[in-house]
C-alpha cells in the first residue's frame, strides 16, 4: 500500500474513547490531545475527531478543568458540523468560568436553530437548554457576594430549574438524559433553598 493510502492514525482517538468509556478522565484528555488533525472534517475520521473533541471537553469538565474544557469545546464548536451536545457543553463551560452572558448567548443560538430539528430532538434539546440555563444561574448564585444578589440569582436559578423539570416531565417517554437532569435539578433546587434560608 502506498503511504498516502494508509488512512489516519486512530490510535490516540481509540485510546481516548476507551479511557472515556471507563471514566478515566485524565487519561482520556491526554490521549485525545495526541489525535492528528483530520485532512477533511467531513470524512469518517473527521466526524470521529469532532465527537472526540466533545468527549475531551466533557472529560476536562468532569475533572473541574473548566478553562481547558472551554478551549477544547470552542475548537469543537468551530470544527466541521458540530451537534447540539457540543453547544450545550460549550455553554456549560462558559458559565462555569463565569462567562455567563456568553453561555446564555450560546444557548440562545442553539434555541434559534431548534425549528430545523426533528420533533423528538426539539423536545430533548429544548429540555436540556432549560437545564443548562438553570445551572448557569446557579453558578451566578454561587458567585454572588451580597444577600440581595444571592436572593435574585437563587430565585432565577430555582425558576429555571423548575421550568426544566416541568417541561421534561411532560415528554413521553422521558429520555434518559432528561430523567438524569430532573433528578440533578431537584437536588440543585434543594441546595439553593438551603443556602438561601441560611442568609
């Protein structure tokens, strides 16, 4: 075989996937970081690379490495044809580093494109958008320095998380990511209420 026909080296991508699937976040970020850039974003490897960038960003988020996650997810959002998960994770990273307005802007951009999706995707993405808005507001609540700010941001976070729960519970059947989000959102609401009561 001629060297040009050998195809891309997928060893780093596959090692990253194996580590990611077993929850080895550090190993996954390191392996994904060694992936060669695809020649063509639309090739099979280009699409796998796109998915791996998303996973690399998620792995950094799971390690609370929000700056690194943001950098990787910005690359993922600018590469090829990113899916909605890339923009949801990008917004989460933007909010996690305190770039709340950018995070909300990313969510708004994703929301404007909802009508081009299938009805099932509209429900799923619509629910997850509400969840990320609530988590973003909770981040503002966590960073609030005055009682007035805590009350304002806490109230907004509770309203947004509750709106997500109400919306998510109306989907039949409730998709797994939404069900997991509902459980998480309930815990977040309780945590916010407890902290607000302590003021």
